[in-house]
């Protein structure tokens, strides 16, 4: 299966606080890549889990890279997510959930 690639994340409203993981504005849009996580992604996933203060998802996972930087991940079977709390990832996590649903089918 080919990775999902979205050229731009746009038209999601900016939240007042950068801590709330809100959407991004058109001016802040960066290239987003959603793909299956591999063994090479383990250090990045561990870092995200530590930043998010959550357990590392197990099983098949998808990872979201914003401008080449890992910012969120989802476990396909359960929908359990982790994300970088210092990046507005609400819209990205929603996209990851949609993609995980497609992969489960």
C-alpha cells in the first residue's frame, strides 16, 4: 500500500493557545506525510510518547510527518494516538484516525 500524502494542511482554524494542539492556519501550512511506521521509526515514536506522557502504541502504527518531522502516530487497531504537545496537531490526529480507519477495512 502506498503512503498517504497531503501536500498542504489548510483551512483548519487556528486555536488561541499553542498548547491545545489546535489546527493550523494557511500561513503555517507545511507538507504532511502519513505512512506506516517501520522499525526505523521506533526512536521517533518513543520520543513522541515521552513528550505526550503516554504509553507507546504497540502493533501496526501510522506516523504523521510534518515537514519531515514526526509529530503524531496512531495504532491502527485501537485508534490510540500520541502527538507532540508543542505542535498544533488536532487536525493531523483527525487525519491519522481517518487513515487508520481506511487501513482497518
